[in-house]
C-alpha cells in the first residue's frame, strides 16, 4: 500500500465527515458554482484535453470520440451539474420510524455512504458526473480515471476543487489519482480502512478485474447482455418497433438489446419481417439452425455468442419451443440487466415477470428505458447488475445508506 | 474449485428458482413441519450432538456450552421456526410504484436474493435459525458450520431436508457442507456463479478472513466495539443503570458495551459510582491516566484496548475533555455497531446522533437493544456493521433484493 494513497484515503474520510453535516442549500450553491466555473475555465480544460488527444494516436475512433471535449460538451456537463443541484437531497430522509415495545423511538435515517471510490475508463465526463452525484449525496469521492484522459480529468477536477477552496470548504471532498498505474488501482481496491464502496464504470474486463481483486465492497455496474423474447401472442408491428429501438437506437450502451428469442409458432411469420427491419438498420444477425432456415441471411451463431455483449450492430437470434425455454435461456446467459417479453397474453407476461431473474423485466417496452433519467431519478451513476444494496438504475438514493437513530429515556434490556 | 461444491452450487440455484415462486402458505406450512420434525427427532439429534461433545475435549467451557444441545434447546429451535412461520412474508411487496413520462408502469418489487451461503462457528442452532430465515424469504441456503459441530449440524439439516422431500419439495433448498476443510470454505467464498451473498457469522477472525478472501458479495456482521459516552449533563442513576445493563447483562454478545467515555466535568462525581456498580458485577476496569487518578482500582489500558472487543466482563474507561473528543474517539476506534450518549441536553444528543458514524446511535438507552427482536423485526440473521445493502439488525427484509417490474404498451425510447 503506497503512502500517498493512504494519505488520500485519510483526507477523503476527513472530508466525508464534514460533507455528512453539510446542509442542502450549501451543497446546491456549490454545485451551481461548479457549473459556473466550468464555463469560465473552458480554455484551460480544452488545452488539457488537446494534450490527451495528441497522445491518443493509437486509439480507435470510437474511443477518441468519448475522450474528446468541446465547448458544447463542457456546457452540457455544466448543465448536468445544475440539474443535480435541482434534485431533491436524499440525506436526512426517514425511511421509516416506529416505537418499539420498550418505548424507544427508532428512526431509519438516510445518511451518506462516506467515501466512494470510482475506477473508470477514458471518459472525462465521468469526473464531473461522479463528483456531482457523490457531492450532492454527501459523500467524498476518490476518482481514478483512465490514463488516456489524465490531463483532462486533472483539469476538470482542479476546477471543482478550486471552487471548494474558494468557498472555504474541504477540497478533498473531490480527489483524483494522478498516478494511474495498475498497482495503485489495485491498492485502491484494498483501501478498506477508508473506502466505503467502490464503483467501477467501464467494460466487462474492468468490472471483472475489480470484482476479482477488491476487498472493499463493490457495486457492479453496466454489463448488459439484454434479451427480447417475442411470444406467440406478440403483435408484429410492436415487436418490430421495440426490437429495432432496443438494438439500433444506441448500440454501444449497456441497455441495448443483444439477443432476440422468438416462439416457434410465429418464427416463420414474424422473423423475416423483424430481420428485414434490423438489416435495414445495418444489423448483422447471427442465429441458431432453425432461424437460419427461415431467414437465409442470418449467419451461424456460436455458443459464445449467447453470452456476448456486442455493444455493436450485431444481434443473435434463437427460435424457442415455448416461453419456458426462453426463460431458461435468459436465466442461463443473461447478465441480469434488462429483459423484455413482447406478448398480448396476460399469463405469458406474468410468468415472464415472475420467473426472470434480472434487475429490470419488461412487458411490451424497449430495454432502452433502463436508465436513471428515463426512470425519473433525474440522475444516474450507473446500472447495478448485482443484487446487494442497489439493483438497476442507481440515482442519488443509491449513493446513501441508513443509520438507526434511537431516542430513549433510560431504557435497559430486561 | 472442487466438483462437489460446484454441484452443490448448481443444486442451490435450481432450488432457488423454485423457492422464488413458492407461495407464503406453503412456506409457512413447511416451517411448521420443520418444527414438528425437530420434536419427533430429538433422540437422533441428541445422539449426533453427543458425538460432537465427545470429540470436543479440548474445547473451553464457554464454547462447549454453545455446542451442547438439550431437549429444551431443541424445543426452543422448534419454537423459533413457528415464530418465523408467523412473520409476514416480505416477498412480493412493492416498495414503490409509479408511472414514468413515457407511460410505463414501474414497480420496485421485493424478490429473494437467490442463493445465500453462511459460514459459521460451532453453534448448531445457527443451522436451524439460518435455514428458517432463508427459507421464509425464498432463498436457498448453503451452510458451512464449524467442524466441531458437524455431526449435530448434519443431523439437524437432515431433519429439515427430509421434511422438504416428504412434501415433494426440493431438499436442496437447504444444503450443508460435509467437508469442513478450509480449502472448501475458501472455494465457497469464490463460488460467484451460484452464490448471491455470503454471510459469515462468528468472531472477528472469521469475518476478516471472509472479507479478505471472498469474491462473492459479503455482508459483514457482528463485530461490536460499542461505546457509552456519559455527558456532563447525564443523570447519574440513568448512567449507572445503562452502563451496567449494557456491560454485564450478556457480555459475550456483540451489542454489549466495551468502552466507557466520560466528560471531565462529571468524572470526579460520577465515575466512582459507575465503577463501583460495575465492579460489584465483577467487571474489570482498564483506563487512561485521568480515570485511574479518580478510581484507584482501574488498571492501565493500552492502545490496543481501545479497539478491542472483549466479549467478556472487561470495560475500558477514558475521561474526555468534551463531547467532540468523545465523538472523534468513537469514530476512530468503533466497529460501527452501536454507540450511546447519556445526556439530558438537547444539543449534545443531536450532535451525537448526527456525527457518530455507526449502524445504531442512541440517546439514553442501552446498546443491548440493537437486536432484530428488540427492534420488532421478529427475527434476526445478524447485525450488519457495513454500509452496503443492510446496516444494523437484519431481519427477513434484509434477506431480499428488489427487481423492477415494468409494464408497457409498446413504448420505445425517442
């Protein structure tokens, strides 16, 4: 464990103590000041971002697009900060309260988690988004971004830290690791004394590495091998609209659909039309033998396909004998993110909702709705695909914990 | 990873799928049948327990008492099963529900976690308690008890499994590891494919080993270095009653108080009386220099004392300059379980409640109330001292997770 990181952890814990006691008006004032400061520091931020882009000559275009900042994108971040300022503050809410048999008044009260660490890839906007959400929920944050975005991240974090300092607040509420080595990331995963929860944000490789190595509690986010099952009682046009939307509207994100299952009774009538609509949007289809007999343009799927999250214009297709086979297939291969049944049959819908073990289970809607904003949370730090603490879209409330506050008048246990 | 354990994991997952769909009436019927079956199998269970006791010749008396079963203790377990049958079933509750902007009906519904693993020490009653609570909450359980209690645990689990089989249900709803080696326990901590959460129950050594090694999500329970702070505005008699109750009523459990902090303004007047009351109950006091000047029978405390959970008739005492020093001391040394202020001052109480970062924070009551039964949950699987998922006493609700159930009529994302 390196000394610098221990100091960062200690500083974060001290900052968290103060954040826990900060009132909502102050937090909102600072969030708006963050937004303002991004606007006045556009040039500094863009200069830093240019350095990162200049170093990123080997990076595929898809990733440089995520890395690149523009004045518009910085304004969007500022707008995001103002939106978080406008959200209700979950801290201090009483989830429930009661009087026990001994006459104690017990309240289950929302409090910050404390210190949140985030490990993420080369997306500078995460620096600002994560800082906003953790600050609003009263948590200190330790950020460790991808090395390709280091200059951008440092510049953005410095703007926020300067605002904290100017207002006489603890700038260590937001800290960012200058050292982006794997060793230090690994040390961060073991900083149990100071870190209350670690949230990795990125691809499956990053998330698996964190789950495997971390001793601090982790919330897994973002792996989405999402399925759509077209039942024998589906409406064809609805099936086409939902499958196309779920697959092509934004194929790179975790709530995009990756798999299409279709009931054998309607495969011959519906699959050709669905496949045609997907192919018109440039989707490559991979399928099982039965689906390939029905639509000749489908190429063979391998066993690996069923568990792969493509994040691309590819979709695998399987014809199933009945709904139970679809459910079993999904429960076997899914990452537990979002699954859909398209059906006009009451019983089929109910069975699907009850038997599928995923964070979000839909009847007749697109997987793309699995999102903190679409759910109405006003913000999102990620989509949890695990079952502990938070499952599905995580907003401000999911960045808090509770404590029991108990008031007595001398009670002792008999 | 050994093959036998993989099979156990697979069987647990298959059983969990069926448990998820089981109605409350059936679950309650089975819980009552478990209770009945314990009664009719008293002799078999006691014979198995005799074997364990015969092997436990080197065990300290305190531990053989936990290991020993009697007809009365078996009847108590049966009564516990009937009480769990009578509790409300959390599964199927809708925590909240709303319609989003796109017209989707979203429900946040309580569902079982899936497969729960428990690693515990030589206390056979945990086999029955844990089986009851996981079964009622719709979860499959994999139990790994201490090797000293293996015969007792196997006999108890067999009684429960036979009931399941007789009723045509999946006996793998409750599984117990015959292999109590450290290697297999370690493999269980890495069974991510099948285990949704691991709950260790036992001493600090066991819990730390699990936290350090496990890759499956863990809920830490039971470490309790609990503090009582006697403020300058405390009532003496209340302070005596609470401190004595919290320390001596049951010193071996995690909600017993281990530390006494006292404001310097009242140390001279109150500490002698409190110390006298504790010493009359056989409590050894260890203290800082100031406390030893006031009460000569107090022996010196070392730095290690401040972070030690004695689980015994020992208490460490420190005189503090003011409330803030007490709060800082507690936040530094506490395990985050339960802390108490004794004070008649409104402001002091509020400050303590707000600034202490522990699962349960009290004004004017004994730490001994941190308990699922005392809280009114009707059951308890442990006391969580971590911040994710559950914090404080864990009842049936804490053995569940949620999923979002979403009903649409063809919505796609714009």
